[in-house]
C-alpha cells in the first residue's frame, strides 16, 4: 500500500488526526490516543505499527515480515516491516481494528459520537 492510500484509510475514521513525531514517523491518533505509527525513510514507508490484543499478537507475528513493535507495549503492538506480508485489504482491516481497540479504551462519552459516526459511515 502506498503512503497516500494509507493516509486516506487512516483519515477516513472519525476524529483522526496525525502529527509528525519521533523523527520521521507519522503518528495517527483518535481523541489524542495513538492507533497507528508509520515509520518513514524519506517518502517511503519503512514500517507500520498497529495495536492488537495479546491473542491476536501471536497469530499476526507468526507471519514473515511482522514483529513486535519497538518501543510499544509488549504483545499489544506489532510492526509490519514488510508491507507485502499483508494484502491491502488485510492491512486496512488491521488499521481499523487498531482504531477500534483504541476507541474501546476511551471514556464512554468520547466513544459514543465516534461509534455513531462510524455507523453512519458504513451505511
């Protein structure tokens, strides 16, 4: 997946913002909480880190090109170092899953409008 498509996917979710942080990383957030980190080498994607559950971690890291995300909570974040390890549709699904996991941890009053917006988007 190319950088513009990745950016469009992430920004399609309600209240998503991004900042350039930690050198050459694009950090995508919902309500101020990180759900995706895109490491860059110039304009080329060097890796993508996403949130997961401990149960999902074992399955996803068995795939060649996917490892524990450095500097992130152990077994809760993985890094896709080789973008060919996942199809574009699977990568989009994993990005959405990461977003959803972060939303689930937000206060209920913050979650409600996000979930409503996602519901309306899917119609």
